[in-house]
């Protein structure tokens, strides 16, 4: 029965389908072929179900199918196990075989339809349709394969021996069939291809494959350097040493020069292509020699002659390269330069020439010239080495490792522009080799020079330098060197994307670098903060440590600190600071310093503008301050300094209030008593000073007892730290002004230390606070204290400070002098004289010109006796600080109180006080303006003064009636009435105008 044979055939075809699916080339074509075979298998299995009897057509169909199936299996097996290079080169044959096999199978299957099978019409129609599909199936070579075959054909026709052409061609083949482009893999596959040629039966195909082997054999990738060198040396030694003359056939009849691209005319004459084409373009359509008609289309390449010319030219070049070597090594300077120029020209012409130069071992000779004194020789050396370096990693490594060449190339970076650029180009090329990179980065000063060039105005030099730095950045050590020269891009890339150990290394570098504020801002802008914050959240304590160290460094710039606050740095930093398992005091200190930097950033103008809050709740403040009592001294100091900054921030009032509420004052008072840790004590005193700013008297009365006051006095007396001394004095100046506190201060020796501080010369802030503190002891309500001040000789010192002190010092000195002067009228000793003496004698020399009695500095605190009037008047004339002028005005006005008006005005006039008082009418301070008006109202009661100074005050007074405050308008109007400028019934007097 034929059914059994049909089943066997179907089984064989199924095996062919399986083989077709395992091919390593022509996969698309075999996929189409196997799909058709699979459908035929289904048809055969369907036919086997019918009672198919043996017939001539059926038997012939089955025999033909068996033959074609065997052919298909052999083809699929060849394409599954054969050499990939050979299979690609045979792609047209394979496609033709597939096409033939499909058509033959189609014809065999059509015999079933002619066999009068006892099958349904549908089955018969199915068979015919499948036969038609097989007949019409189209298989084709891919575009890439077609291009490769065309390149091979061109190479064979041109007898191309160029290594780069062969190398590129072999790489294209490898990519097309899925071979690794690694040299070892390609070479192995190429050797297998050559071995497979031995089994080719067709002499024509074998001959063609041999030609292809010769073409591809020129590729560098399948030849070891040793093999190439051996081949070169054998050929060179066979040439002799004499240059040969060109053959007559090498010359172009038109140009009389040796041809480069010879083309042949139909008459057999050869010309240089460019010359004959120009001849034809100029309108002469006849052959220059035979005068027969000639067209451009009839020109054909003379490949044989071209190859002969190239062989002759290469022979002479090979001899020239070998013969120049002694001249370059031992010749005179001009001979060396001439030979280097020739060598440079050869390098530019061809890669093959460069290979010969390398194989003649020129590289050590050329690198020796890198430290030659002649700059022109160095420039040629750099140029030649650059050309050689472009030809592969072997050359790069050789150049980098011979004669310490990298060091001298780097030195050329710092020379003139041309040499520097050539050195930079060469380094860029060398840096593409991994082994060369190691050497480049290790040369002292190299990375610094590269970074300098990267930042230069020369766009090309900058681009090259950046590329070299990018290549060198593969080594972490180089990245760290770059960061030390302030080139941070590679470091930031590793910090963001590198593995944890690399991130730690980069963070550690950031923590150790000495950075300018600009550097820190740039690092933040370029993304350094975010990965560091992520590292703090890492479970590994070492990772946290490195990240905190870097953040401490970067956060010292206000803008970075504010950015960290915005990005939520407080939470992870607090978690780390309060971690009970944190055993490293150094890490805790670094965290505390980072937090301090964030706090300090809130005192910047940017924080004020953006209203950035660091510690948001009283609980945050409590938790942070609680550590002050439980940490080591360095951290204590840092935490206290953190609160210094917070107290000065835009939200400082809230911070100070919360600190007072959590009894921070009590702890600070205890810390102020430390004698064994002066830095902590100084920080505590300063914070306590900040907490006194808001005048929360009950809080301080409870804790600042006699013992604490004595401690503060002791600090002021013995401390060499100006900040601590000024803070302690500032605390005293801000204490409640009541008799008990003043008495406690006296008993603690506060007045004595204030006196000592007033005599200091350079500690301006200490003097400011001392003068402020003195004001409590000069209050007129406590004359005994005033006497102590006077007896201590402080009044003359206050007078001196009116000239030498800061504005705040001048203000408080004037306040004290004013308070002392207010007591003068009660303390003068009246002069007793008889009427006769009054008539006959003038006033005694010891009689005060204002107080009309016996005055002195110690007994009555008289301003005249203290020579204070003139200094106070000078202060009156100083513009710019209304508070200082106001305090000085208050002091001089004590001389014209009540009965002392006339005499006091005389004294003020003599001191030149009236003009500056009038000038103060123009002050922008309403309070000072109103006080000035009150003073002038009294002064102008005296006719003499009204007549002398009234006119100079009129313009300002009129202006005040227009623009001043309600009270000032009224006062100004009254004075104008005094001066007879306004009617006394004017509406100005009620102040409503």
C-alpha cells in the first residue's frame, strides 16, 4: 500500500523541518522554507488516511520527494554546522538551492493530484494550492549580505591589499553572522574558514575562496603583530637598500608624472584618470596618442598597472623608512628635522606606512625627541606619535610605556599653544587605552593641567581636555585628583550612580577637601546634596559617617544649608544624633556641626526673604537642648552655638521664648560656672546673653542670684576671650533695673569691672556693653551709686568715649551723663557772700557758670566741670544716628532746666550748641524733632537768642507745620508765634492743620 510510504515520507519531511529550524545563517529564508515543508507534512499525513493505492504517479511523487527531502536535509545541516564565514560567502548558492528545492518539491506534490487519488475535491484543491505556493516562494539574499559580496568583489577586482579595508570587511562579516568582533574569536573563525576550503569539491569555487582568503588575510584582526612584523622584515630584507626608478609605463603621457589612478582607453593606452578626464572636459574628444575618438564612458581602470605602481612605490617607501633611521638617530639637527618631516608625510599618507614605521621600531626614537630643546623637533615628534597612536591599542600602550614618554607629553601641555594642543591631542588618543590611562593619571600635575585647559577660553582645547578627563575618570584615584583640582563632574557621577563603596570614597573626599564657598555652591547646584542625604539613611554606620562628613563641609554655606532644610535634612540628622546605639563621639560631633551649619543658614538674608524655619516646634528645641547636659564638651559647645544662630534667626523670638520656658536659663547658669572647660562656658555665657534680649525679668531674677552675678563678674575680670567678656557684660547690662539687683551687682564688684572695661581700647563691644551696664548706676534715683561712679573717676572716661566710642557707646555715655547732670542741682554748694562783696567783687572763680554755686565732678557731677558740654555738642552735629543725637540733646538740655535757662543758654551758645540744635529740626526721627522743638521753645524765650537764631530756624519750622506730626506742628507753630511769624490765634496751635 502507498499509504505506508506516504507516512514514511511525512516523517522524513518532519525531520527536515526540524533541521531547517536550527540553521545559523539564512534564518528568514529557512523559516519560510520550513513553514512550507510543515504544510506539506500535514498534507501527506492527511493523504495517509485515505486508501491510496500504488500508481505510477504516486510512486514517482514519493521517490522525487524523498530525493528532495534528502537534499533539503543536507542543505539545512550544512547551514547548521558549517563555518559561518564560508556560509555567508556562499549565501547566493544557498538561496538558489532553496529556490530549486522548493520548485522540485512543488512538482513532486503536483503528481499526487494527477494520481487519481480517492480523496475529496477539497483535499485535491488544497494540494494544488500548496504546490502553487511552493512554486512561487521567493528566497533572497539580504541587503547586508549583498553589500558584503559587492565589497569582496570590488576588493578582488582592485587587488586591494589595504589592511583597513580587509579589517572593516571582516568585521562586517562577523556582525552579519553573529561572530564576536574580539580578535581571538575572529581569528579562530577565519582559521576554520580556511580549513573548510579544503573540503570544497568545485575547483572554481575553491579558487574563488582562495582569492577571498588572500583578501581577508590582510586584515589586522586575523594577524598577530609578530606575524606582521616577521612578514615585513622578510620582505624588507629582500629589497636591498637602493631605490628603484619607475618603469616608463608608470608615467602618464599627459602629465609626465608617475600615475596614481591609471585608466586604459579602448586603444590600449593608459593615462592618469584626472588628466585624461580634464582633457576630455576641455573639449578634445580624441585620444592624445592615437587621435581616435574617445569618451569618458570608454575609460576602464588599469588595475594591473595600478598594482604594479603601488608595489614599486611601496618598495621605495619601505627602503626609505629603513634608511632614515640612522639619520634621525645620529644626524645633525637640520637633517633630523628634514627626516622627521618626511616621516610625518608618510604617516599622513597611509596606515600601511605607519605600520612599517612602527615595525622599524621608530617609537622609542621619536619619544626621545619629546624632551629635545628644539621646540620644532618636539612638535614633529608629537605629531608623528599622534598619527601612530590612532592605529590601535598596541601602539598606544607602546608609546605610553616607553622612555617615560607620558611625563614629557604632559610637560608639553604647559608650553606654547601649538605644542600644547598637539600634546593634548596625543593624550586624548592615548587615554582611549586602559593601560595608558593608568600612567597618564599618575603623572604629577597632569590632571591639574588638564583641568586648567578644560576651563580655558579655547573651545577646542577645552573640549579635548574634557574628553581626556572623562577617559581618565574610569579610575577612582583619578576622580579624587580631579576633585582636588576643583573638577567635580566625575565625582558627582560616582556619588549619584556608583556602588556603595565608591559612594563612600567620593563622600569622604568631599568631606576632606578644602572648598571655597563658590565650590560648595556649585556642588550643591550640580546635585551633591541629594545622594548624601540618601547615604545618611543607609543602615551601615560607615556610610552614614562619610555622608555626614561631606554634608558638614558643604552646609557651611548658607544657601546649601537652606537647601538641606528644604529637602528635609533635619529628620535624618536628628535620628542619627539621638541614636542611642551611636558610640562614635566623633560622628555625633560631625552631626552636631552639620545641624549648627543649618541653623546658621537661617540667619542669612535668603532665610529672611523665604521665611525658612529649621526647628518647627518647642519639642524640637527641647530635644536638641536636652543633649547639652549629656554630651561631650565639643558637642556641647557646638549645640550651644547652634542655639546662638537660632536666636538670631527671623524666628529668634520664638526660639528664645521656648528656651526660657524649658528652663534653659538654669542649665546655662550652671555651665557659666565651669572653670575646666572654657569653650563650653563661653558658649553658655553667649547664649544666656541672647536669652536676656527680650527682657523676661522674672525668669532671670529666679536664677541670676548673687553667686551667678559673682561668676559673671569673675569672667569679665579674668577672661581673655573678648566675645565671652562682652556677653557677660551684656547680661549685666540687661538685668532688671531694680534696687535689689543693683545692690547685688555692687556687692559682686560689678561697678569695679565696668570701670576696668571702660578703660579698654580695642574691645569695642565690651566697652559698649560696659557703658550700657553703667546706666543703671547713674540713675538719678540712686545718688549714692552716682557718687560711687564719680568717685571711681568714670565721668571723664564717659566724656572721652563721646569722641572715641561707637554710636551705641556714645548714646549710652550721653544717657549716663544726662542722668548724672540731673542730680547736679541738688548737690551744688551755694556760695555765701555779703551784699558789700556782691557789689564790689565779681563771681568767684570756683562758682559754676550755670548752677551758681560750688561744683565739681566728684560732688555734683557737673557737666561743665567735666568739660562734657563741647563733646556733647560735637555729637549733636553728627548726622546719621537719631538715637545718639537724642541722648546728647537730653544731656545738654539739663543745663537749661528751670532757673538755669539764661545761664545755661549762654554756656550752650559758647559751646556752639544752638546751630546743631536748629539743624535737628530736619531730623527724620519724630521723637528727636519734637524734643528739638521743645528745646528751642525754651531757648527762644530769651529775646537775645530769639533775635540771634530765630531767623535761621524759620524755614524748618514752617516745613514742620506742613509735614510734621500733630504734636510737632503745634510746637512749631508756637515757636513761630514766639518769633512773630504767626499770629498767636492761628489754627496751627491746636495741631489739627
